[in-house]
């Protein structure tokens, strides 16, 4: 219930092979011949399947995003994928700072800051993830934790318009666990994120930036989540791998 376009974004993570990725993309296109007014749909397949999924999504209402990027444009960075490469593959969004990348691949706030700047400069919208682990939630300092991540990850980023950035609040204890945060929990932190965005980018810009919730979002809870004033959609892991569930979430959002 606000003037921002709701974004339902699927993070396929490291799942599916090429044929399965193509099949899932085709099923989504069939299930969502058009997207409801006021809603935008995004899928983020593994890097290796971006091109074949792009091909399947051509002419559809579904946008393509990557799950990670590197900040240098080209050069001797074995195994990495640059922003211009993602752009030429058809990506308009790129997830950065997912907790799995921060935890398993030791990515820092500084890394996210470089990625965010490279993406915006290269014309791709970062979906900047933040969120607290269970210990921090239990200690009660989760708002400070998330606000610090947002400020460190996005400081110095220059935006020409609010649609150049998306933030996803993903409490780590809710990711892949079935333990969805309550809609009130999501609202509390998404609101704090927006206040941090006001400090970084000014009130007018912050009012237009989408702040998503992520963590066991599914068809049964999406409507309640996006009904909250500062929750502008969801970043969806598990439920994005089933075309029926994901398209149901789009319709209910
Ligand atoms: C995620 O990791 O981005 C996520 C939200 O996963 P899930 O929906 O499976 O909890």
C-alpha cells in the first residue's frame, strides 16, 4: 500500500542444471503471461544459465538478474563475472551481499560497496542484501546490526533515481528454515532500513527505493508481508524453484 512497484524476486541459488533452468523459465513465462499492475517479477538463475534463461524470457514480463558480480570490468580475475558481462547477458538486476556469500565466501561490507558502485555505474540495479544472524536477533541488537550493514555497504553510492537500488532485508535465521519473520518483524526492520536510506540518499530518494523482505517467503505469507507499509516485495529462495508457487506469490503480492 504505497507508490512503489512491488518486486517479487526469485533467487535460484546453486540449483538446477541447464535443462531444468530452461524448463523452469519456460513454465514461469507460461504461468505469468502478464504481470499484475504494480508488480515487477525478477528471476536470478546461476551465472552459467543466465544466457539460456534470457533466451526463454525474451518478450516476457519477467526480468533477469544475477546472483553475484565482480567490481572490475575485465582482466585477470579467474572465475569472476563483471558488470558489463552481466549486462550483455541481459541482466537488469544483480543480488549482492547475500548472507551465504558473506558467510561462506567471506565477503565484507567493503566488497559490497565496490560491487554496488560498479553495478550502478554499469546500469544494473543492485539487490543489496542485509540481515542478522540468530544470536544478534536474540541479543536484541538486530536493528543496529542491519543499519550498520546498509550504511557500510551503500555509503558513497551515487543514485540518479530511486529505481537504481533495491535493498533486501533477510534475517539469516529465517532463510531456508521455514521460520518466516512475522510481518511486523519484517516491517520493523524494513522501516529502519528506509530510515538509513534517508540518511544516505535523502528523504525523497529513500521514499522511492524498494525494500524487500526475504526468508521463507511463500504463497501463504506473501500477502501479509507486502501489506506492510515498508515491505515492497520479497526475495524468494526455495519457493522460487517451483513455478506454481512463485507465480502464485506474484499474483498474491
Ligand atoms: C534467500 O536466501 O534469499 C531466501 C529468501 O531463501 P528462502 O526463501 O529459501 O528462505
